[in-house]
C-alpha cells in the first residue's frame, strides 16, 4: 500500500513522469494515470509486453502516452487498437524500431510494410542508423506517411553530415545528430536542412559533444536548430555561455524524443 502512495506522490509533483509496465500492477498504474491527468502531469508508459492489450487500452484511454518497440510488441492489430485508445484519451503512441526495416533475417519483428501502416495510423516512429543502415527513401516515405496520419518520424542519425538529411527534413522528420563528425564546412548543408525543416514542419536537434566553433553554433541556432550541450558549461559572461543559456530556453517538447533527450539512440 505504501508503494502506491509513494507513486501517487511522485505523480502529483507535476512535470513529466515515466513508468515502466513492470514496476506496478495494472490497477495501481491506472490510478496513477488518472491522478496524472487530474494534476496536469504528463504520464509516459514504457511497454515491455507485460500488460494485455485490453489493459493498455484502459491506460491509454485514461491519458497515458504509450511507448513501445519492436522488441516488446510486433502485432500490428494490437498496436492499432492501442493507437485508437490513445486517440480517445488525447495521448500519443510511439514505437521504436530497433531492428532492420526488412526483417526476413529477424522473424518476429514487423516488416517495413507494417511500419508504413503504423505511420499512417498516426504513430510517432523512432529509428536510428547506429546498428542498422537505413534507406533514405524508406525513411522519407515513413516520414511522409506519418505526417499524413498525424504523427511523425524521429530519426537519430549517426555519421558525417549527409545531403539525404535535407530530403528527410522536407518530409517532416525530426532529426537528431551529434557534432562528433561534423566539420565547419558542413554549415551550409545544415542550414539547408533547417530551411527544409521549416517547409516540412520538422526539427533539427544537434548534440554538442566534441564542441564546435561559436560562430558555427550561433548560425545554426539562429536558423532554428535545437542545441543540446553535453560539453562542460562555459563562463556565463562568454559568448558561448550566453548561447548555452539561450539554447536552454529552446527545449525539446515531450514526444520529439524517445523518453529521454539526454543521449542519441
């Protein structure tokens, strides 16, 4: 009993709350979701496959934002029912694609055609190229289909700056990338990505890990990029310190990242 009171106390503090489905039972979780809605607290539920579809429909219908992956749930009929419950509850449904898009060598994961259907249903799809290469044409199609369905594609890009990012941004993808492999000469390309993102109602998020010259960062920030500084903070009175403060006033909205915005997937 004390555990549920502790859970409700955390929810009542407001802000954003994340809970994994194996931390509490269904009834306690449902009480927490209802409390979060009454308090104006965002409630994110991480699905590992423990709750039944009916239970998830109750939770999402009560306002829980649903986060799942192809590791946890691959049945499209289940996912579509959950997405409908989210729509009724005014919440969102996010799906992380960990495996390859073409999953013949990994049975049990949804093939690309199913991912395309989920995009059309309004899912927020999350994908990374860290472990598997991604086809830009497929990513663009997913982004466009998700945009039509009321969702969007979040793409975590690992690698040197590539012209394909411009196409993705124009289709509505929200792109996360690190500065690790960026060069000062990539400024023009990133500006092009940002211009395309305005047309596609997209977003460019740059993780500052190695550090880039002040003028480079100022230019892309002024062009609309979101900067997430992972480097040690600079002196408050320095130009970079001022830019860091401005960047903190342009935070990422919940849903434009998978549960946490602190690292690249």
